[in-house]
């Protein structure tokens, strides 16, 4: 029995070899390497994919968060409210821009930001909310955006895991004042290297972000903002992403079907987080169980690789835990209880069977 990997990028690249080589040849042929025609076309195509707003390509999902936060705060200070269970990317960005973080607890059934916990956290000094559509699942955006609007708080959606998720005709990235995307190779829409993008709702927002990604320039060599930097999505990555963008919805549907198979096979002691509707991009197949390390050992015994997204909540990270006393009972309850199963569009039926059989044979303790 060969081990089922959590992901396998080589398979996907091989299947798309010809289209990717054609994209490479286009770039070599026209001689633009940054901010050329592929980048401009990708920005336009991606904005249309999300259903509006202005798209700004940047170098990574983390840069997208940093630049969106800088534009949102715009030198005024204020706190950033976000969750503590989403890998730390928001905390990294807030730390880089010098904004203090307020942690908000998550919903026990979906693991994304709880609107009622957010409401309790929206004290006067919170200026920005970053909501992460974790594992690919859209958060309760109608409730969250209503709370932000009522209090004049700027909303940033972190869509790094949720590209292509749609609820009632509205896509991930269509609610926030800003929405950030990552094209890190393992994301549902991956580049062949790093990449990121920001969707900006307003003209004012996109004006700021375009200056911030290019040295703070108002025009060439004329610096209008002192908080600018260099952050570019290069022409080659834009060309690859244009090739792949039309396939994302199909891939997401395949991912959802894989997670559904796991849900159908798992015993009562393993709760597979549902990813059934189009409002879930099914980026990660996450399960909840009483003892995740016990399940991890069982899966490895059955040659099924697995990971944890994410093992340490932000407020317990050694570098960030200076402020104590967060009230995050759900976030802390989930520690040691979550595990990520293999899930990628090119998984074979045999591999899916192997994961399903391993789940079905687990006789660990039921979750209380
Ligand atoms: C991957 C990821 C990021 C960071 O993206 P990079 O391109 O790796 O910088 C941010 N937020 C979330 C939720 C992610 O999954």
C-alpha cells in the first residue's frame, strides 16, 4: 500500500503541462516580465471572477494582508479584530503594520468567526476586522458586514483558502472593503511560486493600495506615501494563473465531492466538517475528534498522511502571547482535536477509498 499524500502538486502540473508551457511561451514572446499585459489581463479577469471591485496583484497573500491593512488604517491607529485559529497570517500582518490585535472566538460547528463573539469584541478602538474564510468556508458575511457597517469598522476578507466560494450569487471577496487572496502553490488557485492579490471595493482604496505596492509612488519616482514598499505579482505567475482560473470551480466541486465521501465513511467518533454547498471552496478536509494525535497515528498505520491546520492558536504562540486573558473557549477547545485529511482534485478513486477505509476502521473515543 503506498501512502496517500495530503497534496500532490506534481500530478496537477503534469496534467496541465502544455497549457502552462504555452503561457510561459507567451511571456517569453512578448518580453514583458513585470506589470505587463498578462498581469493587466489577470487583474481584470480576477475582478470579474469575484464579481466586481478593483484587483491589485501583489507578491503574496501575506503582502495582500499587509497592504490592505495599511490602506485601511491609513496611519490612524486602532485595533485589528481577527480570529486566533487561522494560521497567524492576520497577526503577522497586524504586527508588521504596528496594529494591536483583538482575538475573537469562532463558531463551534464551522470554526470560522462567530458574529456574536465579534459583536462583543467591537469596542470603540477596533478599526478593522479581518475575517478568514477558514478551510474554504465562507463566514456568516451578512451578519459580520452588518456589524462592521453599523460601527463604521473597515472589513477585510482573507480569501486565501476560499477562492471560488459563492453564497446566493455572491463570491468570496465581494463583501469586504478589501479582500485578500494568496496564490501560494497549495491553494485552490495556485501559482508556480508565490503570488497574491487584493480586491478593493472603492476607488479611494485601490488608489492607496496601488501606491503602497510600488514604493509609495504617486507617479514614477515621485514618492507620495512613506509607507510604500515593493510587492509585485510577476508576469509569468499572472500568465500561469490566467490559464488556471477557469478551472477553479471544477476543482472546487471535486474537492467537495471528496470531503462528502469522507463524511459518508467516518464513524460517529470523527466529525467531518461539512463542505457540501458552493459557499465552501473545500480547500482543506478537516475533521474533529476527541484525540487528534490518536487518529493521526491510526491514519499513518493505514498509510494516510495528515496534518494539523493549525496546531497553535495565535494567542498562545511564543512570539505573540505577551497579552494574556483572552476569552476564547471554542478556539482552545479545538486544540488537539482537529486533523486535516488528504484532499486535492487529482486524487485517484483508489486513494479516496484508502482514506475512507482508514476512517471507517477507527475505533477511537467519541467526541464528548
Ligand atoms: C496561505 C494563507 C495566507 C498567506 O498567503 P502567502 O501567499 O503564503 O503569504 C494568508 N491567509 C490564509 C488564511 C492562508 O491560508
